[in-house]
C-alpha cells in the first residue's frame, strides 16, 4: 500500500509540474510584462498642413493626459507599453516616442511631454500607408512582451504610394496584432466620405478592430481620447481574451 501511495503521489507531483510548465509557457500569461503594447501612427503626409499637424500633436498630448484616459491607463495593476511614430512617404517614418512602460502617472506625463516637444520631420511626401504599417510591424518586434498588441493608424487620406494595407498584412508579421483607425475627415465632410469605407475595407485588422472619426483636425483630441479610452478599457481586453479562447 505504501508503494502504491508513493507512486500515485509521484504521478500527481509530475502532473502538477507539467501543468505549471504549460501555464508559464502560455504566451500572454506568466511571461507578459504588460497588458497592452499600444503603438500610435500619426499621418504627416503632404495633405496635412502645419496648423493641422499642430492640432494633431496637441490632440495626442491632450488625450493622453485627459482624466478619463489616465484612469484607463491605470485601471489594472498591469502596465501599458506605449510608442508613437509619424509616417508619410515610403521611406519617411520617424519615432517620436520609443517604447515606454507606462507604470506610473509620472511616466505618462513624461511620454506626453516627449510628444509635445517633437517636431515634424517631413512635410512634402505622399501617403504610403502600406510602408507605414510595415514600419509598425517592425517596431512590434522589439516591443515589451505584452498580452495584446494594438496599432492605431491615423490618417486624413487613402493610400496613394506603393502597396496598400492588405498587402502589408500579408507581407509583415501581423498575426495577433489589432489595427484600429482614426479617420480624420477634412473640413469639407462630404469630400471625404470615401475615407471611411476605405478604412473599413482596407485598414481595420484583427479581433475587435474599430475606427474613430474626427471631423477635421480640430476634433482630433476628442476622437483620440474616445479611442484610447476604448482600447485601454479592461472590458475591451477581456472581450479580446474571450474571443481568443473560443478560437482555441
């Protein structure tokens, strides 16, 4: 009887060790340093004039420091990793904020100050959205290990140089990445109606992807704030994990 009991105890111990090893090997559980790697991509193509770019950068800073967004950043104990880059032509992409772990309110303020102090690198290039997405995919390759990865593609026009978003999703590692959109309609709202269907058909990618619409750059801060609240919400992350579990 003692021998049988020891054998069964050993089996239970081995089973427990195996389950523990499986648990820590699951991506996005024990090895994740944060709950979300959030990458913001800002359009600085030639269709964005200097005043509009000022509204765009100021809108990002104001949205990041809005009370409701600050609360969303710290809604759970797991931090968020944040990075920001600007894009326009096929070779014109520049990092404004490299990957930063937002683990305190001070870290968020410093990140916002970094963006506020940034200057536009290019102003006279077309809209190469496929190249911009490819650049974002490469940035994710060196991002902190997080449960989720989300890229925000902001823009006021459709792709007009090089390959488009759908080709980028096939050519670059976008598995597990959600791409949301911030559509900036021009002051002439009727003239930009085609941009919304373009984002729905070509830009949105991954589970739960959505767009937020800004009616001109003066409305950028409001749209960015609403989008960040939604992306950072623990409920949104829980829904994503539930969908992933149902696919397994």
